[in-house]
């Protein structure tokens, strides 16, 4: 009976320290000297979330690496064509430069990811 009260108060202390909500359940295991250890399931969930964000960031980085140089080349080329009255020449030139930059950045990103692994 006495161990049950200690167990209850230890759980309450951990919940107050972490400021846990009602939905967030902290599973604990009572060991011999009433030491509280967080369950393994909680740790695995946060590791999975971290990995999900890592891959989401990687995918978005690929998109930006490809799209931004091409879009900037087209936008800047179009504006320069309007100013200089050379309609397709500057836009096409800067679009090709943007594509070349995108390909170069893409391969550099692939190589950096391969080096990390």
C-alpha cells in the first residue's frame, strides 16, 4: 500500500515537471527503488517524428534547389527583355543559365547527402 502512494506521487511530480496535458500519457515503470523511467514507446515516437521532418526538409530542399534558379532566370530575363526591348533573347538566355545552375546545385546536393551516409 505504501509503495502505491509513492508511485502515485512520483508520477504526479513527473507530470508537473513536464507540464503534461491530459491527452499526453506518461507511461512509467516502477523499479525496485521507485525510480521512474519513461517508456520506450514515447522515445520511439519522437524519433520517428524527427526522421519524418528530416525527410520532409530534404524533399523541400530538392524542390527549392531546382525551382528557384529557373524561376529567377525567367523572371529577371522577362524584366530585362521589357527594358531593353529584346523580347525572347534575354529570357531564353537567363532561363538556360537558371537550368544549368539548378542541375549543378542538384548534383551538389546529391553528393553532400551521399557523403553524410
